[in-house]
C-alpha cells in the first residue's frame, strides 16, 4: 500500500510538477518561490486522499492557484523578489533601456494588483487560461460546466478591464 502511494506520488509529480510550478510562478513572479510552493501543493495532495485518482490534476491546479494567490496577497517578500527578478536576463529580451524595464515592472505590478482585487474564481480563470489550460481542463480544475467556461472567462476578462480602468484609468 505504501509502495503504491509512493508510486502514485512519483507519477503525478513527474507529470504535473512543471505546470503547477508555472501556474504559481505566473502569479507570484518568483520562480524559486513557486517551486517551493509547488512542492507544498504536492505534499498537501498526499495528505488528501479524496484528491487522488483521475481528479488529481484538477485538484492540483486548484490548489496551485489558491497557494499562488495566497502568496501574492501575503506579499511579505514580494517587493524584494520583484526587484530581483523583474529585469529580464539574457538576449531573449534584447537590450532594454531602464525606462522600458521600469515601465514593464510597473505594468506587472498593476496587473498583480488588479488580480488581487478580483474574486478568487475570476483570478483563477484568467491565470489558468493564460497558462494555456483548455476550457475542459479549467472546468475540471474549478469544478465548472465545461460549456460555461468561455462565458466565465469572458466575464472575468471584463471584470479585469473594469477594475484596471477604475484603478489606473483608460490606458
């Protein structure tokens, strides 16, 4: 029995760890912290037997979004890590001026501020969709009717736009 549980953990960990860590990193903007939080999500999964089986990926994504949003809302280390990781490294971004880097950092901060202000479901919908999950995967993760996910995503996008304009004006 213990061997089976270890095998299940190893299988799901190998299959889902990278995506779970990316979901969290998309929220926190701190890849190292996201990896730590992803491990915590898997540890919680091992202690939640009802989350095992075919619903495991959906449970893991739902937990990842919650953990990421909780970390974002906590914000204890956020500003230090943002300064550390906000400047793109390498040639993938090309040579950027300090003004461009500052502008990008400000935009990222605005997006995270708006995401914090939205309902949990709206934030989760936008984050999961931006991570590339299909409507079916989002439906399973958030326990929604898959036929309604498109409508919910559109509403979440509208809610995001309204909150962004309310806070920062028509950019």
